[in-house]
C-alpha cells in the first residue's frame, strides 16, 4: 500500500521527475545535433554513391531486360551474384474486360446475372457497392467463369529483378539511396 502523502510531497516528486525529464531531453537534443552533424558530414558522399548505384541499377535492369533469354530457361529465372539477386520475376496476372478495356462494375453485375453464373458467392463479393470490381475476388474465378461474364485473364509479363539478398543493412542503404535520389 502506498504511503499517504501531502500535496507538498507530490510537488517534490513532480519537481524531481521534471528535472530528470529535462536532463533526458537535453541529452536527446545533443544526440540529434551530433547525428545531424554526422549526417551532414557524409551526405554528399552518400548522394554521390546513391546516384552511382541508381545509374548502375538502371543499367543492370536494362541489360537483363535486353537479354531475357539468359533467364527464361526452366529453373534459371534468377541468379545471385555478389549478394544481388538478378533475373526475371513472375509478373502478376491481370483481369480486363474481354474487349481489353476497363471493367464497368454496373455492366459486370448485369453480365453476372444474365449469365446465370453460380459463383457460390453473392455478387457483392465481386463488386463493391459503388460498382467497382473487386479484382482480388474476380482473380479467384476460373477462366471459363470469367469468359462467361465477359472478362479475360492475361498473364503478367516477367519483369527484370535486381534485389540485394543481404539483410537489414541493405534495407537501410536502400532507404538512404531513395532518400538522397529524391533530394
């Protein structure tokens, strides 16, 4: 059980807490000042290397894209060289209207109802109330079901892949590269 205190005791504890907090904030401010100084000291070198890394990544991406045959053999879609995974990554399939245009949500509802498609789920699963197609739900349908309601599935094209495979430090470096390139 806590000891009974007076308002003066509470005031004294508050004063101690405020002093400790002020000291902590002073140390935190000093840390920020020193971190900014270190950042400023290395900023130009980081920017220079980030621009170089970005240019080389673009060159590597273009080289992979221009030489897709090197990675299209079965089982050889990507390779790791010097801690960087390169090659092709599988593209995502897309669903479009059969004529290749954008899916009209209102028309899609009508087509589903007209086709008497037993989709095992309510139309609301596939179309949001503002008549916007729910692409993730439509992706679950078979190609035959898609065709019956006037849609088609297109397989995504493989895209070049350039991705470091080293751990957390790479994430920090990649974030810095993006930050400095944006400046």
